[in-house]
C-alpha cells in the first residue's frame, strides 16, 4: 500500500497511466513501421516459442489504447523470461514501446507492449496464446 492507501496493483496502474499520459503523440515509436526483422520462418518459430514459454503464463491481459499490458506472477523464472523477451524484441521489433514494472513485495510483473497503429493486431497475431 502506498502513502495514499492504494494497493500495489492500483498504484502500478496509475504509474502506467501517468507514463502513457506523458508520452508525446509524436514520439519516435509512432514514426516506425510495424515490421519485424525476422524472416517468415524465424518469426513463426519465435512466435510459437514465445506464446508457449511466456504469454501462455500471463495471468491477465489488459487492452490499452495503443497496445496491451500483461500481468505475470512475480517469480525469478518469469522475470528472466520477460527480460529475455524484451532484449530480443528491442532488436527485431524496434517499433514496440516496451515497459516492465515489478510490483513491490515480489508481486506481479507487468509487461506493457504499445506502439503505433496496428500494434494490437501484431501482438494478437504474433504472441497471443488464445487463452486469456
């Protein structure tokens, strides 16, 4: 609970909203096309692996105006998987605006993927395991 009596999850949502509200609509992310540097075969393999090994483990998926926020259990294993995902996506899908938040007290881990128009469709088609 923070100084104003808010729970960790609520405080995290406020922080995410504040970050979103502070971003300029003309940010560099909006100028990048939605394009992955992987070829079709590599992308299909990566999509299958990431769906199974990361996104199938999401406890929640929240739609945002320009993407999604995924909540995961706050374990070391999930932290390592999220960090590995972010490191790879920064290189192959540079259009993403990626944010990771760790809740206090070893609470949930939030992965936020946002970007230009069309990013939701890309996430749905590439990462959504169809279980959320």
